[in-house]
């Protein structure tokens, strides 16, 4: 037998087989028909259809014709929403809180703008499938640090590698606003007891540390600005600096500065800092944002609220203070979204829909709550043109449910990320079924 002729004929044989086989739609190409569509961009569509090709939505509406080469998924009796977005979390950067080797949240030093969270994400993290099970398809994973921790990375919760997961690796730079930290009690005076003298000493030292950090922060920004000018001037002795290079998009207004703040004073300091340095900021956490709504609105600053399923910040706050802040921001016309912040805190990202639900119970309209975890989050991170709503031209990040996703009784029936069906199995579900069926 002439083996060379046999091998030469193989490609032709395979080509004949493939040409004879019927066309099969790819995993990211389908038509979902007969469901109620909650597009987050307009009125709900009863008995509507969504057509997806190559992972992107190419048709939304009623009575759409079925393309010949597209498989049809029956959505009768089901609800379809955009996949939810956790606007600030640590998912993928930490696995086990008590095991240091599984944490990759921060580096040494006060200034690390050159770091990018996505490069440290573990695509095989057990937290990812647990988070997806709650309908979350995208997260903004944030590095920590003393002052500037690094770049927040927006990523899909599906992919073998971080390159596959990445949506916007450099979505914004994370900065912690310096604060005046004093002990809760008065401290000890010179005689070893509590007293006003000790309180004055503690505050004086805390204020000194605050002023020092603010000076360092302003000097770092000025150094970055001088570096930018030197680079543009193409000076002969110019030397590249990774840290200062990473600051240029922020100085140019191409990237926002996400500033973690807590108290009212910190929020006002952050606003003043943004005015001085002429940079765009996003307020993050901000439990006392309700006290500064006028200034936030005047500066057109978006807010990512932190976890609401917690006790009030201050002892004399109303018991429901954390729950009513979203409604306060909505009434003030402030663009806001929700973030779980700490992925290590009992897999906090899986509770994102229930944070939104708590806000609904305390005055936030349901549609605004859903927008806070879909459309608003996408707009805040500058990706509103590709995700956050069910519209033509956007990625098919879709959540199919049997009810309201903010209701703990609702089941996620199917989840699509970029048009591909995502496996909803996860470690916690497996353990639940294992011990439920224990003999």
C-alpha cells in the first residue's frame, strides 16, 4: 500500500464528511423564545425572544423569526435578566482566609499603581462557581493596599485563563483615603488613667499621621505629573518608571480613581482631593454617603455602596441606616451600584442579589435595585456599551430564572456568559446534595 497517497487523501476525505454533515449551531449561538425579558433598558417584554450569535445579542423583541442555523431554547414561563455585576469585590484573589499562601490581595509599600488584579486572579477558585450560582456573571476584582493598591480588573466569571476572563483589566485605580485614626476610648494619660490629656495626645498624633499621608499622596501625584511631562517632552535622560507610568491614564482622565471611604469627613476629603488633582473618582463603600448627597451630585460622582447586611456604622444610627442609603442616593439622582467588597467574608459575592433585595424592602424601587447590580455597575466601570442590559450589540450575559432574582426562593435555571451556557454546579451545592442524601 502506498501510505503517502493514503495520508494525502485524508484531508479530502474529512472535507467531504464535513460538507455532508448538517450545520450545527455553536454553543454561543441560539434563540431564546417565549420568556419575559427584563432588559433594564426599557419596558419588560412579555413572551419575548433574544437571538444570540457568536456570543452577542443580534435581536430582542416579540414575534422574531427563527434564523435557519440557530437552535431554539424554550423560555416559556421563565424570566430573563442581564447577568448581575458585583461592582467591587475580592473574588479570585483570595481562597482561604486563614491560609496566607492562598491570598494575593496586596504588595508591600504605600504606592503600587503598576499592579493589576487580573494577573493575580485564580481562574480555578472555588468561589467563582459559588458566585455564579447566584446569577453574578461579572465582577470588579480589587487589590488592597495602604494608599494605592493597584488596578481594579473587571472580569467575566468564566474561562480557563485570566486572558479569557478579562473584560477590562485596568478598569480603574484603587486608592484608600487617609483617615484620622484614634482609639475608641480616651486612652491613657500621664498618670496611667483615662483623661482628656490622653485624648488630645492621641488625636494630635493621629492628625500628624494623616497630614503626613496626605502630603505623600499629593507628592506622588505631582511626581507622576512631572514624569508625564518629561515623557511627552522626550528628554534625553528620561528613564521609564512602571509606577509613575501606571498613573498617566488616571491623570489624563482615561481611568477613574476608585477611592475607598467610610466616614463623612473622608468623603469630603476625597471630593476635595479629586478637585485639587483634577481626576475622576468613584466613591467606594461610603456608608455615610447619605450625609453628602448634595456635594456628590454636584460633582457627578458615582458611588459603589458596600455591604448592607451589617450593623449600622455608629451606635446612635437608626437600626436600618445601612438599608435605606441606596434609596437616599436614588432620590438624590446619584448613579450608584452595589459591591460586596470582601470576597473572603463568607463568600460575600453570592449575597449580592440579597443586598439589593434588602434595599428594596427599605424604599428603593425594585427596578432601580436591579439596575444597581446590572446597568449602573456597567456604566460606572465604563463598559455600558457591551454589558449591563439586554440590547442588540451587547454580550449575551443572561440570567434565566423561575422568578424574581432578588427573592431567595428563586432558582437560576440557566446562566450564559458571552452566549455560552455556564455550569451551575459548585462545591456548596455538591456538599448540600451529599449530606442531604446521607444514609
